[in-house]
C-alpha cells in the first residue's frame, strides 16, 4: 500500500460493525452486525503507515460500537503509545472498557457517550438495547471515569426528536 508524502492529520476509525443496540434512526443500519472488523495487527499497520505521513488524531466511532471490538483496549493503548490524540464515541453499553482505557487518555483526548434521553424509559425506547443496561448506570460510569482521570474530557450526546418524526417507517418517541 503506497501513501502520498502527506496523509490525513485526522481519521475516523470504525473498528467494527458490531452493535448491541437497535436504534431505529441509525444511519449505519445497513451494515450493522455484518461481521466486519479490523484485526489488531491490521489496525497497527494502518496507524503506523498513517503516522509516518502526518497522522495526529484518531476518532473511534460509528459503523458499530467500538467497545465491542475484542482488542478495543489494546487499540487505544497503541494509539496513545504512538502519541496520537484519541476521541471515543460510544453508546455506553461497555463503559467498563472505557474506564479501563481512561488511564491512557490525556487532555485533549475525549469521550462522547450517545445518551439521547433524559430518562431510562425513553433511553430504552430509543436505543432498544439487546443487553441489560440503563441510563443511570451509564451516567454513573461517566462520573467514575472523571474520578479516575480528571484530565479526560467526557460528555454526552443527545438527539432532539419532535413529534411526528419517522425514520424507516417508525415514529420516534418525542
């Protein structure tokens, strides 16, 4: 694989298409749970090549839930060993893995949790998780991350939905 002299300074890295939520508004619904994922050695080789061409930051996001990748912790550790800024977007279902990597993160690294609800009832209706999880537990884990590493930036993401919005033939809860 050959690269131009200068590569991207920032990339979105979709580690896996695996997801344990069934959000009706998901933009990646067509590829979810297709079994696609990068192996750890593939990720390392790609990151090494890109770092040699100017890579500075990686966002672990989308196409699935990044914490479901079997080597999620090792990938984050490797990215930090390479001196890269790291952003993580998670649905919050495996916050223990995020807690495990929190010790490697430093400002300006950040974590964004897709909450999309202000109550557990709405959280369950919107995300339709196929695991036992609730909004309060996720928020408590977010606090735990801040207690472990005060320098990491952590926040929530919310989708605003108003009455009458339909996606894929399903009316979303207001």
